[in-house]
């Protein structure tokens, strides 16, 4: 982040914490959906075909959404890791120039 002193201050720890928090939120949501699926599956055969079909389509949408969230979270973590590696490499090179 640029500051008034003209330097860039990089806080990769904050980003790492953000991804940890997002991962926890994703896991909690996924667990909730899995628990819902499990609780409803025992009675699903008793539902009317329209209600069951609608539930199945919504359920597929939930599962797809959580899978997409997991992919996006993994991609974002990889990008931040790459940025951190590049930053450290550039910083070490620059120190080497002046050292």
C-alpha cells in the first residue's frame, strides 16, 4: 500500500489471514450444505416429484457454487503467493545491487 512517506508497504500476512478467513467461511458454508443434504436425503423419497426435482436443481446449484468458490479461493491464494515470491526476489536483488 502506498503511504505518505513515498514508500510501498506490503503486508502479505494480512492477505494470508484474509484467505485463511475466507477458507474458514467457505468450509463452514460447505459443512452447512452437506448437513442439510444429509438431513433431507432421508425424507427426499417421500417428496412429490416436483418438489424433489426443484430441490435437486437447487442442491446442484449450491454444490456447484461451493466448488467454484473453492477454485477461486485456491487461484487467489496462488496469485498472492506468486506476488509475495516475486516481491521478495525483487527486494533481495535490489539489496544485492546496493550491497
